């Protein structure tokens, strides 16, 4: 079976489009907002877990009384599960929605949904309520990466795509940096409910910016392969048909195994530093800011790394795989983080692992557009996001129970250390050399 796009002329390398880095900047901002919204509950977990009533000193007027919501590690794991399951369900439709409506219309829709859900956390009064709020947050946030990867495939030639992905993907780190810098201050002065309202205005501004600025480039150029194509006369390739490609499964399994590690960092690192090193809400911010600043560098460097290998004479796809192997090896020292007694030693190991993950993420996302035409990229990425979210849901349930029973993070860090090498072996087995998609069997 041939690829679902009719070739008419092959080009050595498509020209770079002017304005593409402005598009990358918009994707970076959207991803930053996305991660700020999902990180708030992790930062507030030490406060929410208390079963106390305390005063919130407002900047103006009398202090107000605000109660915390008591939750156990297992309950917190279920709240994370609600987000992950919704993320998996939502991304099934989000990728297809973006492929059908296009990035200009589809991206603002999903951004608006997740922003309203994030602000809705301020209305919650119980653990169950947090589960409901996280579920709707997951539904909306599921559309970010399918839309961003599709926009990157439309605007960037293959030689620049992993770098562009690494740059906008570093928005995940920026969001994770801004959240611990802003959320504790807002919670201490206005209460934890106000902390969930902090990003609504940023989302509204971004939606206007994107709607005014974004346009799809020349539709006769397939940037994912560097060819001029004849637009297909029929409907897009059915999603079920994409599941007959080994490349789809290689990409999805890679996300299934490695995405849970990043979710673990996002949702449990504040609790890890709080319980392991006795850090309160006022002192959690600095370690997290250091970790995510360093991991932002890893995202950009990891996105550039294939170009570095290419300069040594490697072809683009082998260079991509070499970059992924490098990142997988750099994660390995995290296996020792669970037994450390030094706060800053832990920060160093987690920073290295988080940086390597972000470099890995920039490259595994790009493999989707290496192996599939642009018309299918949003849907293929959505399959990977579903797999990653399901893996994260399983991991969250297991982690909650492990921590409740053993109070030890050691098993979780050991899994994190080896997940990437296993994922790379499976990807190379199912898609040797990242070759173009062929049907299973």
C-alpha cells in the first residue's frame, strides 16, 4: 500500500517560510499557559491535603476564612487519573477536530475549553469536585499538542522541525516555572481558590492573537516530506486505517511508556520535595523553578541535537534516532533520586532527567511528521497522546498506592530511569529507520 498522498514532483528540500518563527512563538505561549493550568493543583497539594481552616490575609480589607480539602495520596492519584483519562478520551477527537477544522479554528476552541475548566477549580468544595474539574481540564488540554505539531508540520521544513518542536515544547517548562513562581504568592495572599483563576486572562489574549495572526501556508506543499503534491480529492484517511500502520503503534508505544514520567514530575515533584525534604509552600518554588529552567534548555538543545549529528555526516532520520538514544541514556541516573538525602542533589538529578525527557519529547513528536504526511499528523499525534495519557493514568493509580503503602519514591524513579530505552527499542523495531508508513503485515 502506498502513502495516502499523490506525489507529482520531489524536491531536495522545501524552502523555509517567512514568519514561521512567529508561529513557533505563539505555540510556545499556548503550551506555557497549558502547563501553568495543569501544574496549579500539584503545587497546592500540600495545602489541599490539610484538614484545617485558616485565614487568608487579603491585601485590602479584612482577612477571610478558607478551609482546605483533606485528601490522601490514593485520592490524589484518583484526581490525577481523572485528568489522564479525560485527556485520553479528548485527544481521540481533538486530533481529528484539528485535522478537519484546521489549526486556525481548532486551536482556539480547545484553548477556550481548557481555560474555562481550569478556572472552574475555584468552585470546588470536595475531592470529588476536583476529580470533575480535572476531567474537564483534561478534555480541553488534550488538543494542544496535536494542534501544535500539525502547525509545525505545516510551517517548518523537515530540517527545522525538531528544533521548532523543541522550542515550543519548552513552553511546558516555562509554564512549570511560572506556576511555582506565581501560585504560592497568590495562594498565600488571596487563598488557593484565587490561584486557579490566574491564567484566564492570558488564555483570552492568546486566542485573539492566534485568530488574527495564524494562516495556513501554501497548501500545495507537503512539508512533512518535501514534495509538491496534488491535494486529495476524497476525505482524509480514516482514523482506523492509520491504526494499520506499524509506525503508528511505534509512536504510540513510545508515548505510552515515557509520558507517565513527565506526568510524574509535574504532579508529584512538589509532594516529593515537601515530604522528603520538609519544604513548605513558601519554599517549594525555588527547587521547581531551577528544575524547569534547566529542562527548558534541554528541550531546545534536544530539538537541535539531530542537526548537530547531521553536521557529523548522518542522515536526518538516523540523526533523530541518535538524539533520542542520547536523551534516553541521560535519564538513567534518576534511578538514584529516591534514596537521596540532599535536596540539591535531588534537584540536580531531576533536572537532568527532566531536560532529557524534554529533548526526547521534541524528537518523538517529530517522528510523527517524519513518518506521515501533514494531513495525518494531527490524528497520529492524537493516538500517541491517548497512549501517553492512558500510561499516565495507570502510573498515577500505581504511584498513589505505592506511596500510601511504602511512603517511598524509589520504585517510581527506577521505572522512570529505564522507560526511554525500552521505548526506543520498540520504536526502532516497529519503524526501522523511521521509514515512511507501510501497512501492518
